[in-house]
C-alpha cells in the first residue's frame, strides 16, 4: 500500500539519453576512474574516522581506569602517589610536633 507512495517512479532511459551517455564514456574514458576515485575518498575518510574513534575510545577507557585506580590508591593507608611510604617518613612529623 505504501510502496507506490514512498518509492519514486524511475523514468525509463530513452534511446537518446543512452546514446549520449555511451558517446560520453567512449570519448572521455577517463571519467570512469575519476568517478570511482571520488566515491572511494569519502568511504576511506569514514573508515579512518571510525577506526581512529574506536582507538581513542579504548585509550580513554584505559585512562579512566588508571585515574580510578590512582584515586583508590590515594586513600589506601601507607600509600603516597602510588608508591608505598613507611609510616615514619611523614615530613610534617618534624621537630615542631614534639
């Protein structure tokens, strides 16, 4: 029911247009590779963008996990900046606190 309303009607090629098209292709045969190249460039750019976005999303996920682990380590007792620190090495426990 909707098929006749949604799909455009394709006009059949008349012989004049077909003859003009074949003459154009036979006279200027360089048009085919150029047309194909113009179609390949956007596909290549889109594929590169897809893979680059995927790579950056993975890198962002790794960095988020690294930041999360650093936040967890920050509140772990006996750890400072991700490195173990002995309890006697606190610089604020100097001569003033005696």
